[in-house]
C-alpha cells in the first residue's frame, strides 16, 4: 500500500456521498443547498499545493457544485457523468498521469468502474459493503465528514509531506495560495 501511495499524482473524487453526506436538499426551484466539510476542502488544497492534482467526477451537476469547484481552484472536472470509467481515463490523460499514479475516492456502485481503472481505490466508511470490498482502502470517516481529508493526510504522509498538515511551519509554507 505504501508503495502505491507514494506514486499518487492525481486524486479523482466523487461528490455526493464523499465530499457531501449524500443528502440532496430541494426546493421548488431545484437543489437548494449542499454541505461541504471545510476539512475536505483544506485536504484538497494541501494536495494541490504539494503538486498532486485533484479532479472532481460527479454523476450530478449543479451551480452549487460548480461554485465549490471554483472556490477550491480545481481545474479538472466532469459533472453530470454517470459513466465513470471513460471519464477517469480521460481525466488521467488530461492530467498527464498513468492509472498507477491515480487514486479514486467513492462511495457507491456508480464508482466501481472508476475503482477498476485507477491504481488505488478508497471507499468512505459508510459505503455499502460491496463497494468497500472493491476498495484498496476503507477510510474511518464517512462521506461529507472529513473522509477526503483523511485520505489526503494518508497520501501526504506516505509521500513524506506530513509537515504540510502536522506542523505550523509546514502548514504556513503551504498556505500562501489556499482557499478552503
């Protein structure tokens, strides 16, 4: 596992059930709110500041999600794409990385094709057992409650970049361009 983590140059994340708790809140005009955990945003920014690209791949699309992607400065994204196998392959091509250099984090059946084409697959703790069984690593945290951050810390630690999140000096060095 350590060897796989050291190779990661791209992380592709699902949204609903990973960056959110998976609940969809609607009003008469459509999706009204979506909650994101600030620690996940910070984990995304820390990966990016350490040279690890982050891409968003969601079966749904919404102005709320686009706003969050823009706020975090994420450049690679596919929204409204349920067929995640070809989307992952295209995101890897755009990022200039191989499957072995790519990690994916997901929570449900729609993510299984992505697990199959990425070198390392993470599942959030509240993913169904059949999804967890297909993951290389099952996180302790649930979706929308810091699971992405847990994964980012694991990757940064494996790559010898733990100071980014564990010391004041390391964090301040990385914080210059961050938004969370």
